[in-house]
């Protein structure tokens, strides 16, 4: 398929990943290198699609479609699957790196949650207990519905239904670090991401 055909064929990232999972199920789109050196994890298109659908099936039952969800997950395959899980549920992802364990300062997460008007936060089982305790100390974070993504039941993916999305649909909010002031968010649509991927394909060919 030509680059231009690929860009014209899809209106959102969910359609694109579903296509890849059906046509190239065993191809590995993502690997993760611990500290940028040794590969520690990888995932195929098929497994990424399955995990994304399983994660997504948790969210519509909570009336999360169209809402914002913080992704308080370290870099890695779990983050990627949770990010696509949000897209598969029509939920707007808000990437947010987990706060240092010894730090009491949650100002960055507070700013993200407040500005994005987030109602949910996705994290891992290993961080769930700690974040539940720390979030409870701040009303803006304590009101978030906290979910552990890697507790999802794999068979839940069978109940998934594709959300209504197009290129104008918001995919995620990207915030600045806030190191020099209040974090500022940028709205990134499915169309923005498809165009970026198309541009990279053209550049690499």
C-alpha cells in the first residue's frame, strides 16, 4: 500500500491499528529498551490490539467516553497499550509520568488533572496502592476514578465496540513539564497523528 493510500484509508488511529492487527498480526511495532540499552519488552500488532480492546472495555461502563483520563504509567509497553486503550474507548488520554516515590510534590499532576478536567486515572497494579493513598490527600486527585490497567480481564476484549471517531476527534492532551511555570496543554487530534505518521513514512522512504 502506498503512503498516500495509507493516509487516505483511515480516519483515526483505532482503524489503523485494527488494520495492522488483521494484516500484520505478528509484526512488532514497539520494543522497549530499559535505560535505552537492553531490550526488555516487545509487543505485536495483534497483542496490542487485544490488550487495547480489553482496557477499553473497562471504560464505557464507567461512562468515560469523551472524558479525560490521566495515564500515570511509566514509559514502556504498558503505557502504549493503555494509551491505545483510551483511544479504543473514545477517551482522551492525558500522559502523566508517575511522581517520584519519595517526593510529596504532586503539583504537576494536580495541574494536569485540574486543567484537563480529568475524571479518571489509569495506572499499574504496582503503583495502585501508593497512588490511592497519595491522591486521597488532595481533593482534585482524590476524586479521580483510579483504574489498574493490567488487572483487565483479557476476555473483556470480546465485548468491545468501536467508538465513533474521525480526524477531528481529540486523541490526547500533551502537557509541558511545568518546570518554568504552569503546565500548558496542547490538543492533539487523530488527524494530527495520522499526518505525522504519513510525514514520517514519506521521510523514511
